[in-house]
């Protein structure tokens, strides 16, 4: 075939390949009129199709006969962890897992809470361990038995036990150690301890920034935490101020160093603060603005009018029952707020640091964004506030609640028991006195987010402790995209499908690349069709 002639006449950049076809009329499109079907070269298409079919068959076989058939037994790369959080109002057990291959944490294997807390065993400390048994049974239902012996269990007690005399603390912990040794999980006696408030704050900071994806990133982009617990308040955030050693924590994640201020303010937790305030009011040691109506009775501005006080015990301390019958409910938000502020500022005159915002304890100026958790969250949720709500909204809601008559409040909130409903006058006033009057957060500042979780990650300091315990190098902590996108039950299968799709695309493009682009053209000189290759 004359290449040059064929080329100039038909299309100069075509290399004709010789094939017999039928004549073409003038008006016909070069490609129409179904020329006699040319016998295509089977090898040019069959390869990618065969490859793809093989791949899909293999994957289906894998999934049907291997993956799906195998018992739901976690891979050996999975490590379980059980952590008991010994809080002042209750003890809760958390079961977590961590896959050392995918860096993937599973936080929602379950948690269970039992009230009251360990500190309520101060009067009979040797029974404290028995309070853990139901919690341990719960954990054993979550961890496969084959993993129990390798699963570490730790008890970390917080403010509730910090308030108890050290001798009693040890008796309570020994009773717990006895039960934990016999639990079937892996346990060592020094894994049952009262952790420092500073550690508690650091663990909470870790889980918050892990959940926000800022752990391992720029320190100035991290988020601080303020946790209002039952017996203590934790404040932890990155500070660029020089910090006295007792308040300073340095954390390294990968090549990033975080200089943290971290402190736990004991007695400032909401439950203990409320009990302390009412104790002071009932003994007449607290000069509130409102005068008592008759001798021997005192106004309680933090309880809505019509609420009847009764004899109360204070969990977590050795104190005997307090007689609150001398109190008369006189719900008044601003008076409750100023009474709360008096509590928070108690001892400020003894401040020996550059700045003390709570009592006489050092705290640098708050900087950046904060997540306010636990009671901050519960109270904001009760008043229906948005996550990033202004304190001014809480102030208005608190004023209305405190000023409402108790009988009306009970009708409006039938599902809540009296003690739960009562706390919202004090908690709203206490939070404004804490965050605005003491820490200086303005009433219209959006820096504060009220939350107890970020997406599906609970902001439990226990989780932060497990994260530290499970991973040596935290900067790998943030899970890779593949482990966050793919659900836990089929990472392998989904990645195989992703792989096969990729291979199919590669196979297709190879076939396209190798398969010559052919055109059917009519060679006038020869009076017949030929198929020619298109050059790129
Ligand atoms: N309003 C409200 N408060 C709740 C609810 N559940 C728990 N709380 C309170 O929220 C606080 C829970 O914070 P936690 O940190 O768990 O308290 P804790 O661990 O027992 O106390 P600490 O030892 O100080 O940490 C406690 O003051 C509880 O009384 C709830 O559903 N509603
Ligand atoms: Ca707590």
C-alpha cells in the first residue's frame, strides 16, 4: 500500500492498516454505514476485562469465604484498655480499644456509671471495692475473654477522693485494689491512684484537641479546656506567659512542644461549691444583702422562692449532716451570683503571684478558644443555649429561673427530681460569677464552647489518659484519612474495592494507550475500506 499517496489523499497523519471493507457513498460520514464488521483483535480488549473480572472474583471470594466467614475476632493489633474514673459524684468505667496498625481508636465500646462516688465510702472504706463489681462485669461483656489477661485496667480517682483524709483514701484504694487484682484483667497496685488535678486537666486538654484535630499542630491553634466537675474545676490551656513551675506542663507531640498552664481548683466544683455556700448561709456566717426575715432564719438567694430546705448530707466529705432548715428560699439571681463570687474570690487577698483570678491561685490571662465541659455543658443544655452561646444569654435565663416560683418550676420540669431541678439557679449564677466576674470572659464573647463531646468523641479526660497510655508518639495519633473514612468493620474490604477500582482504571488506560485508535476510511484508489491507526 502506498503510504504517501494514501496519506496525502485521506489524512496525512494516518498510518493505514490493510483490511477489506465495502464502498462508501459521498454523503456518508466516514464512520457510518456499518462497514462489514471488522474482526477486532481479541487481545486488545480482553486483557483489562479479564484482569478486572479476576480481581472482582478474587475480592468476592475473599469477602465471602474469608473475611465474612472468619469469627468477629479483633486482629492481634487491637489493644483494649479499661479505665475507671473515680469522680466525686460517681464512678464510671470506660472500655476503649486502639489498633496499633491503623492508629485507630474506638471510643464507643461502652461506658457505665454508678453513683455515689468512692468518697461516699469514707465511713466504711473496706466496702468501696465492692462498688466496682457491676462495673467490672460490664467491662467483661465488652472485651473478648481471650483479651482480658492482656487488657490493662486502671482506676484514676479525682477530686472526690482528694477531699478525703489520706489515711481513708488509702483504705478505699486498697479495697479497690483487692477487687481489681481478682478482676481477670491485667492490674498492678499502683494503677489504682488519686491522680493530680493538673494531670486530670492535661488529659482533658489532650482529648479535646485530639477530637478537634489540633493535636500535633500549631500551639496557638489549640483549644483550652475548662471543666466544671462535681468537686473541682480544671483549667488547662497553652500560655505564652512565664509559668511558675507548679502550674506548668510541657507536652511534646512529634516535633511540637506545648507549654501548658494546668490546674485543678479543689472545692470549686459545682456540687461542693453549692453545699459550701448553703452551709455558710445556714450558719449565718455569710452576710448576704438580703436580711433574714426572722431570728435564726437566713435567706438563700440560690433557691427559688417556695423551695423548702431539709437536712442535707455533703457527699465526699466526712462532715456530718448539715441542718439547712434555718434557710429560707429567696431566689434572686444577682444575689446568688454575688454570693458565688464571694466563694470564688475567697483568699484572693493572699495572692502572691502576678495574677490570681480564682482564690489565691495563679492563673495567666486566658488566651484563645475554650471548651467548657461537664456542668457548663449540662447547665447550658438545660437552658437550651447553643454550643457557642453568649454568657449574657445564660445570665438572662438564670435571672428568670431564680426569680420563678418553685411550684411553677416543678410543674414545668416534671421529669426532673427536686435536687436536680434546684441546682440550675445556683449553677447559672455560679457559671457567670466564674467565667465572667472571675476569669474576665466578656458577656458577649464567643470564645467559649459549651460541649461534652466533639462529633462522636466524648470529652472525657479518661479518654485522654488512654490515648497517652496507648500511643508512644502522639503525633501519629491523628488517624490517617483511610481509618477515619472507613467504618471499623470493613477497612480491608473497602480498601480492596478501592484498590480494584484503581487497578481497573489503570488496566483501562493501559488498554486505551496500547490499543491503537483506529479509523475506518474508504481508499478511493483501491475502491475499498481500510482501517487505519490514528497517531497521537
Ligand atoms: N445538670 C446535670 N448535671 C449532671 C448530669 N450528669 C452529671 N451531672 C453533674 O455534672 C457533673 C459531672 O461532672 P463529673 O466530672 O462527672 O463530676 P465528678 O467526676 O463526679 O466530679 P469530680 O470528681 O469533681 O470530677 C457533676 O457535678 C454531676 O452532678 C446531668 O445529666 N445533668
Ligand atoms: Ca470528673
